[in-house]
C-alpha cells in the first residue's frame, strides 16, 4: 500500500549558489533511504514532481534538484538546446552537493542515498555516481547523455538500468557500448529491457504506447524492490 506523503519546496547550498528543488517524503517520521532524482531536459516540471511523489509513496525520501533555475521547456528543439548547452561539471556538482543537505534532514540522517536519473538526468547520474562515493546505488533510465568509458571507470556503487527496445534516443548500439564498458571495468550492474517501450516511459504518463505504460509500471516495482534490497 502506498505510504502517506508530504511534498514541498527544498533548497540547499552548492558552492556559492542556492539550488532549489522539490522534495517528497513519507509522513511517518522514521529515517528513510533517500533518492536524488535528476530530471530530464524538460526541467523540474509537473511530470518530474509526479515521479518524485511516486518514489516517496514507495517509502523513500526523494529530492529532485532544479538544474534549470526554475525554467521548464517543452518544444523538443528548446529542450535539446538546454541539454546541449548545459555546463555538465557544474550540474554534477549540484547533484553531489545534495547529499550533505539530505543527511541533515531527520528523515534521512545516516541512511543510504541513491541517485536516479532519466534521459539527460540518466547521464548526469552516471557522472555523479562515478565521481562521488556518497551514493550507495545508481538507477539509470534511458540516458541520452553518454559519458565516455573512461569517465565511468571509478563507479563503485551497483547500478540498475532500464531501457525500451523502441527508443530512437537511446539506441541499442549505445546500450551495448555501455554494457561493454561496465563489463570491462567489472562493475556490478543489471540491465532491464522492455519490449516495444519508447523513450521517457516512466516520466511521460500521457503516452499512448501500451508497452511504455507497462514498462513504467514494471520498472517502478523493480526499482523500488532493488533499492530496498541494495540500500535499505
């Protein structure tokens, strides 16, 4: 049964900057495993907030940092421009700097923290888990930002990765190259493929693709179970 939750604006320091965000958590006050949820190239929009709430209902404290400074984008050309204009190292710093903030919360404390991202955010999550040992796990959904193999060499946390077979943005070739890199560096990982699912199946609830809707439901269950097994 879904837990009762509360959701709110959040903010934390990263260098000299204050990073805004959206946080959802169970109303029960005991410390919980936390998720840093990295948005796609649309920004922290209503779909991102909905997924943040869904993970809180599964029993996690879930924080979505806002990497686009309050702006959201929807025409695909504008979204792509934001992704390809992003200062990646600074974005990764903001993601990593969310962990000390979460640790200050009585709802998290010393509990483990995972990083999870979609599309652009999936690639940023990979950079974050490779550059910081603050994350005890990483969940990657159809990354459309592809780090070079050398940039993934230092990953120490286990990964769970989700992909649709009908995704023109995250192709089979990219998935195979990613798998080869993880094998080469002897990383602990699992890759789940969803037949007929397209891109953004978890964070696009309006999709008419039945395979994508099924992938969303199935992957949500798998991710929550995996996080409980690996981190709780």
